[in-house]
C-alpha cells in the first residue's frame, strides 16, 4: 500500500470486515451452515489483510512513532472515540487501537463458531451411529429372511410333496388289493353254488335210475298178474299204477336235472358277468382315481412351481435390499469425511484466532517502533501462510474420493 | 477359517461402517479406537491377516503406527492399508516408506474395499 493512501480507506475496510463477521456469526447461530463458516472465514482473513495493510502503511509514513492523519469523511470519524470526535480530529494511534479492538473482538466470535462446528460434528456422529445401528438391525432381519427363504425352498416344501405322493400311492395300492380280494370272494361263493348244483344233478340221476328200476318191476308184476288170471286182476291194477308212478318220477327227475343244468349255466354266466362288470367298474374307478391323482399332482406341481418362483423372487429381491443396505452402511463414511473436513476448518479458525490476536497485540501496543515492525510483519505473514496452507489442504482432501493406490 | 481384518480408526462411525461391510462378507473383524490400542492388541496376541488404519487419530498417527507394527516380529509383510480423507502425494510417499501396502481415500465403496482385501489376503 502506498503511503499516500488515506487511513479512511482502511477504516472502511475495517467496517466491512466487522459487518461480515457479525453477519456470519448470526448466520452460524441460526442456520449452522457451511456457507456461513466460509463467510466468517472470509471476514477473518479480510481483517488480517486489513491489519497487514495498515501496518505496512504505517511503516512507510512513520515519522517518529506518531501519525497525524485527519479523517476526511464523517463515517471515518465514527470509528474514533467520542473524545477524539469532539476534538474534530483523529490520530493514527487511536485508529490502530480501535483496529486492535476490532481484531480482538473477532476471537470470541470465532471461538463460538468453532463450538458450533464441534456441536454439529458431534450431532452428526450421534445420528450416524444411530443410523448404523438401525441399518445393522435391518441387515440382520434381511439375512434371517434370506436364510428362511433358502431353507423353505429345499428343506420344507420337498418333503411335504414327497409325503403326499407316498400317501397317494399307498391309498391306490390298498384300493387295488381290496378290489381283488372282493372279486376272489365273489367267485368263490358262486363256485360253491355250482358245486352244490353239481351234487344235486347226481341225486337226480339216482332218482331216475330208481324210477327206471321201479318201472321194470311194475312191468314184471303186470306179466305175473296176467299169468294169475282172475286172481291177479287186482295185483295187475296195482302194478299198472306203480308203473305210472315210476314214469312220472322219471319225468320229474328229468325236469329237475334240466333245471339244474340251466341253473349251472346261469351261475357260470353270472360269474363271468360279475367278473366282467366288476373289472369294468374297477377300471372306471381306477381311471377316475388316476385322473384325480394326476390332476392333484399337476396342481401341486403348479403350486410348488409358483411358490418356488415366489421364493426365488423374494430371495433375489431380499439379496438386492441386503446389498443396498451394505451400500448405505458404506455411505455412512461421509459423516467421518465431513467430520475431518470440519475439524480441518476448526483448526484453520484457531490459527486465525492466534493470528488476529498477535495482530491485535501489535497494533494495540503503545511501543510500536519501526525497527520491530518488519520482523513482526514477517512472523504474521508466516502465520497467514500457514493458515492458508491448512485451508488448502483441507479443501484438497475433501475434493478427492474413490482413490485406491496399492503400492 | 475366516480371515481376520483389524480396523483402526478414532471414528465410531467408520469402525461400525467397516465392521458392517467386512463381517457381511464373512470376515472376522477386530476394532481398535486408536494406534495405541491396535499395538496393544497385536502385542497381546491378536493375529490379523490385514490391517486398515486411519491417518489422523490421537497421539500416534497411522504412519507412526505402521512403523511400530513393522518392528513387531511376524508383522513384516502383513498388508496394511491407509484409509484416510487425505490424498497428498507427499503423505502417500511417507506412508509407503513407513511400510504401508496401499492408500485409499475415504469414502470407499464397499465392493471396492472388499476387492482390495481379497487382492491382498488370499482366501479372504
């Protein structure tokens, strides 16, 4: 800054810096926003630059340790204490003292700012841990669901199907056994009837044999009655009647035999009809059963396939959700990144506080001699550079991500 | 047998995040809140197959931790990866000289992290 610069310009800059500081402090208190932090840092740096400019100006125009520069404008006069304003004049030591006071006033604000930042960091960490805890619970629930679905598809459904099929085969086998036994029983009963008929036929033949012999005896009796003449007439009548009875007996036995033959044929036909009918009915029943079983198996297959499809879909979707949860758990790292960036900002702010405190001490000193100013300026400049470098490092660290470097 | 990975970080958020990611992948996880705790754990008999450490934490930083770990018997060749928000080349070179195996800038994608672990730890 050239010597001819008026202190009024410096005072104006100080006013702007102070206003920025106050405004940003208010914004931080209400919004807790990073933009407010940037505003605040800008104000602090502006104050620093202002102080440096003021000191350099003083080193150029120094005239034995006292400076007489009168403010040109009214707003510059407002920076002066009332006593100086009443005198109608300002002096550079007064302005410098006021500048030092402004610098010192910045420090509590910046400390408050740092406290706010640390509170924000702590709050976000608490929330992040809470989110992590909940995400872990979600992940655990999804893992259990996936395990259940995986077990359901193999260990639970298939045994039920196999058990059902086994039960159906047992029922069918029992049905066939019962049916066969029933047919054998019916045939056995009919066979017994046929045997009885056969035995009756033999009896009929015996009766017919007896009838034929009786007829022969009646014929012989008739011949003998004829030989006896008149005395044998009555016996001839008896012999004739016996002959007639023998003929009738033979005819009756013949009729019975024919009836038995007819009955035997009928029983044989009934047996075949019975077996055929039962077989037909059995085939019909079996067809119905096989059809029902086939339909049942098809339904079970369809249900199983649909269930399997549902289970697979649920498992796939659950695995996708599980992967998303892991991604979310990974995203929580942003809180740590933000924490470290904010810690970096806090560190820079602390450097600024130390820096401005040094400046305030220097400009507020009554023994500010020109011989020491260059050394003090060099130290202050070093502090400023360190603060700038820290700020730069913090910024660069946040700007890079997804860097993986294996040595 | 599951491979064990030790995570060293002063952030509870990072520890929980890494534990969630690694345990889900079937890895055993050992956690340490700072470098001193990690060293004590190693000296106490913990035998991790790999270490993932933060850079800036407490009194001893991650690079100093690596130097100390490399001095311990049996840990000359254990993979140690820095997981940090910083990315300056100078710091990376410093970590490499100290014995770091790799440098990862936070935040890292879970899949990428697991890929690095499987690359450095056979059978993980």
